[in-house]
C-alpha cells in the first residue's frame, strides 16, 4: 500500500500537455496500488544495501584496480577511487532524494516523467534498457569465462554450425530469471549469500596482501607524468580529444584524473537500488540508506584493495593489459590465490547480473503501467512479481549473451548510465522549484551546488568517452524516439486521458 505520508487526498492534473505532459508524483504513487499490477513490499534498508553492494562489486575489483595502477595512475589509484566515489556520491544524493519523494518503480524514468515530461521520460526509459539489458548480458558473458577457470574446463561455449553459443551465460540468466520470478525477497537472500562469498574473498585478499605490504612501494605516490604510449585517433579517440586536439598522458596529475574517469565505472549500478523503491517497506528512509550505505561500503573496499595491491609490488610490475589482482600474488609466489580470486569474481558477477536483471524488469514494468509499452506486460503474478516481463527480459538477455559478440559496445553502458545521472541531478532542481510542497524523506544538502557539481562531473566523464560511442548512443536514442511516436505516444495512459477531455 502507498505510504500515508506520501499519498494526498486527490491527484493534481498533469502540469503540461502534449509531448511534455508530466505525470504527477501523487498519481505515480496511487498507481502502485492498482489491482493486477501491484508489487509486493518485502524489502528493507538492509536488503537494498545488499543489492547495492551486489551490483557494484563485481570482477572489476580484481582486474580494473591492477590495470589502472600499472598503466595510468600508479599507487595513486587509491586516491582515484576516492575522487570517483565523490563524483558518484554527488549523484547518489540526488537519487536518494528522488527515491524518497517518488517511491515508485522505474528509477530515472519515473523521476523524469514527473519533472521533464513524457517524451523525455520515454527517452530515459529507452536509455535504461541500454544500461541494464546490455550490461546484464555483457557481465553474464564474463561470468561464463570465470566458470571455466573455477571448474577446470576450457570454455562454457559450444559450436552450432557457424554459431558459437555461450551456454554458461544463458544458464546463469535462466536460473536468475526463475529466482526473480519467485520473489524479490528470495532473490535478496540468494544475493546475500553470494555477497558474503565475495566479501570473504576480498577480506582474504586484503589480509594476505598485508603480509607482503611494503610502504616503499607506494613511493612516489603520484609518479611523474609520461606520454601515453597509444593515443587513439579518429572516431576511437575521446570526444574531448576530438574537439580540443588534446593528447593524454599517463601518471602524474593528469593520469590521476584519467584514472578517476576509468574507475568511476566500477561504481556504476548503485542506481538500480532506486528501481526497487516500490517493493520496499519504508521507502522514504530505506532507499536513501540503501543507496548511500552501499556506496560507502564499496568505496572502503575499493580503496583498501588498491592500497594493498600497490603496496605488495611496485606499480611498474602491473603494467600491461593482462594484469589482475592475482598478478601481484603470483609475483610473491602465492599461485593458489588465482583460484580463490576467480571464485570471488564468479560470486561477484552472479549478483551483478541478478540486480541488473531486476532493475531492467522494474523499469519496463513502470513504462508498461503507463501505457508506453503494452499494458499486459505490467501484470504481476500471485507472488507480486512481474513474471511476464521477467520472462521477456530473460529471453532477450539469453539471446544477447548467448549469441552476440559485444566487442567495444560495453562503453554504451557507460554513456547510457551517465546520461541518466545527468537527468536525475537536474530533475532534483526542477522538482524543488515546481513542487516544493512534496514530502521528502531525504533532502540533498547545499542545493543547487550539489546537483550542479553532479551534472558537471557526469558531463566530464561523458566527454571522455570515444566519439564512436557517442555516435552509437545518438543512433540508439533516435531509434527510441521513433518507437515512441510509433507506439508510446498513441497508447499513453496520460495521452488517452488528455484526448478524452
């Protein structure tokens, strides 16, 4: 049931009409109690914190840390994680305010509908499909690779004629789909077990690594700057380089800032917590705690691992594209650590795929309930979960993970996520101005400074992505606009009500 403090006696009409008609916060909350499309409220702040840690701490902690230290930042990679956490935290504060004000499934899509209007909401929903479905499929393929390492076989793929089928990734998505269909609380419990395994592995890595720690390896903390060995050109260079002609460098202060841009993506996924707001018992308090709590935990983990790693061996020993956390242990003669780290990565990736899968179904659920997608997809089963959507998303992700070779498309996840971050941060300012009367369980401090800084940090990271990534993103957005005009605009619930007047 909607929380009493957030539900007024009557719902005000949309503020605007046409393509930019807004759906009131009150109406969004009332829709959560609609018969046949009601999600079950089972989750607590602890469950949401687990989801946040589950989706953010994946294999990146075992790979990205070492490569960034060896190739870009040296020992200062730990400070790069702090910078990235600050940038991510600015956006997290904005998500926390929105989630406590609009405790409804859909995350950035729902928030955009209440602030910018229907067309922008559709675009951000279409963008979140790119973020969640593509990311879940990419990570599932990574999980499949670790599966062979842990269980001692060469590959979790099979050849069918000219096709290579990744059966490991498909099996993972199928199992997780069944768990999510059974219930979000069950998924949270399974996720908690997997999180416990990967945290135990990380703890072992830190404790064991400390026995080989030498403070002298941390000096110089910020190594002298060096020209980048391989600067991308043409469409493969960053948009910033393309526009300014600037050339990058490794190490030094520029390398530190570049490293912050790289490791920022290790934090992506915390926004998925906001998609579960409608399934939370006390969303006004639990969702902000889940978002900010999980971000604080993973920041401590990332900084601890990066400090131990760069204290174990000189950063120059981690140069190259194949360096991982296991490399540092192998240099110390601890060869068995590779298998332990692989188990941690396998558990970590399991939870990442699960929470991304969850986030995708909840965004599509909100869009279907508003009529922008077929309404029958918004049906919930006896367990209060969107079973139909779970099946549809599961089939989509199985096809992507099982048959598609993504190549460089992984950057698409990054630009899609950052675009959502920008809209949510701006949306806080818009809703503060248009609806100052709304009860807010959490309020961003220092408005408008914090949202403005959040937007600036996200835009800086976006311009550091490659030109071809920007072009693919614009093509995807154009396709989304076409789908909206072909279907969403004509079937929108708000649009039908507007035309009936």
